[in-house]
C-alpha cells in the first residue's frame, strides 16, 4: 500500500503519543485474567501488578461523580450552555476524542446520539439528511479549551443532519470519525419522513471552526455503527457494531489517510471459532490467541441492513454488542482493544484484544477480559488507555436503576473502581488530554462534559 508523506508524518506523531501507555498495558505478560479471586486460584503470574486501585471513593458534595482521594473534576460544558454559533449544547453526549491543536489549545470533538424527535439545540444551517424538510439533529459539537487552564475558549456545532452519532475514533491525521448507529432511511423501519439513507461514518477535522461538509464514507459500510480505531502503521480502520449478532469489521483504504477515496470492507474470521460471545459455553478462554483472517464484503451499502448476517455466512465470528475501541502501539506492535458489552457467560461484558501481524505474520485475537460479577465490570461501553497503561472503561448498564462506574483494568486483567456516577444516566466518551493529565468524560443525559484530574500515571 502506498503511503503519502503526510500520512507517514502524522503516523509517527501518533505512534509517539501512544507508545508509552501501551508499553505498560501488556508489559506484565500475564495470561490469566478474570476476577481477582478466580485469578489467584488459577495461579496468576508472579509478574502481575500489585495495584488494587486508587482507594475508596469519596462522596461528591455536588452529587454527580464520586472519586478517590486526590482526584477532582470540573464540568466544562453542559446541556443548554450557549455556544459561539448561537445554538445551545445539545443532549445525549456520547463518544468523544481529544486533539492537540497547537498554540496552547486542545479540542474535544463530541458526539450527540440524537434521533429525529430530539432537540438539536437550535437550527442547523448545513447538514447531511433531512426529515420532513428539516435537518435531523444528530452530529457533533466541538469544544476548544485552553490546554493549561481548561477554560472553554469556544464551542460550536461541527456536524449536523445525522442520526444517533454513538461513538467513533480519532485518526492519526487529526480528525474524528463519527459513526451513525442508525441503518435506516426512506421506507425502512423508523425512517418515516427521512429523505436519505443513514448508517454511515463521517469525518470531522479537529481544526474545524464550524459546520463541516457532511460526506458519508459509504465504502466503510452501512450498519449499526458504534466505534472506529485507526492503525497508525497501515491506515486500516477497525469498526464495531452494536448488535448481539454483530461482527468486527476492517476497512482497507485505497490511500491511507484519505478515507473518502474508498477501499475494501472486510469482516474478522477467527480460525476454529465462529462465536466469541461465550454465551452458551466457554468456547473462547481468556488469554488464548487465535489466528485471524479477513473476508471481503460486497454490497456494503446494505439496503436490507444485513451486512453482519452476510459476513457470518462467509465465516465471520460473532461478537456480542461490539462498542468501544481503542488503538495504540506497544513496542512497535499495534493493538486494538474492543469492548463487547453483553459478552461472556454472565453477559456482563468482555474485552477482546486484536493484534495485527507484522512482516507477514498472521493477525491474532484473544479474550483479554471477561467479567464474572457486577462488582467487577457491568456492561462496559467506551474505553481508552490511561498513562499508566491501564484500560479505562465507561459503564452503560441496562437496568431500571443504573449504578454506572468508570472502571480500570490492570495489565494482568484485574478490574477496579475509578469513579461512580450518581446520576441516572450512562458514562461515555472517555479520552485523555494529549499530556495524559486529564480524563475527559461525558454524562449522557442530561449532557455534562467533565474534566477529571488526579494521579493518573501512578
């Protein structure tokens, strides 16, 4: 694959920014993972970290987010705040990415998982799709912060006219891939009044200063999109699908860094395994690597919303509600971690680790973590990696009364509590500032974007 000079320069910057955290993430080499008691009984490696968390949570006087001693947060943006474009901050903040803009500024590009019936926070001047003559309200907002003080310098709508922008992913070339979890359109379920098909990926440059031209990246497929992650070594894009019978996708662009030029969409085939969910039996044990191949998909615009089913018919492995993805580099090797929200024998969640092969070696996938109790991990969604190398996962429970946490996962696969959201909503969009000192995260509904500081590297 030909790589442009610009892509190579951006790739090197991205590699440098991620290598340190990912070196810590897999340095232990421990292959026994699960609940602490179960791991101990199974003989956890002596290399396992002794880290047991940051300590007990301290109740928040404001009644929003409980954190350990030494941590604090501030709300930097919330539902209804006036934005610089005359609109107000919309609701249902979900996936989010953080970018270094230079000149002492950082940007957060934030998804809003809005459906046509929801409030857009004001008229949308330019967008992708309309319903009954008006742009549908989903899309992204961008918050530009002073990198030193975290003061908001400006915020504005940056993409409009889309539906249910759930998660996405950052690119090495400085943009946010925002994904529609909405494969619908005219004449299709929930498509009444819609004028265009939806269910696409869109690209939003972090440097945008207003609404971008909404270009659907149709070659990347039309399905119930969730998250995306770009391999900086190749430019390949990995994507999850929030369906109980979903699959894991890979997009190979014709030109790395230029996704709009098209490419090939593929699905993951796991040698000797057609189902990673472990619902009926523990067919995929923790820590065992499986060889991966990829099958090409056709008719990726999928007017019948059957892309996953056609992929499975070609041998693609089933994945239980693939949601958050995070890509990084460990000792020169790319690794992507995928949250499978309802996977596992207890259906409380799994994390898969996919390792693209080097120098002709095959790709591999393994079950990195599977929750065995609600105290350990309960419906993980978005995830990222802390400066310490630990995975940081946002919970999104499906119970009448939710008790959502931010969870940490150590390199040897032990879960601990980082924070507890006291509001009756989900956590989403976890991402770190470029210097690793701040974790940004969203409370979904009503929207509140928080900046959490503390001893993350400890």
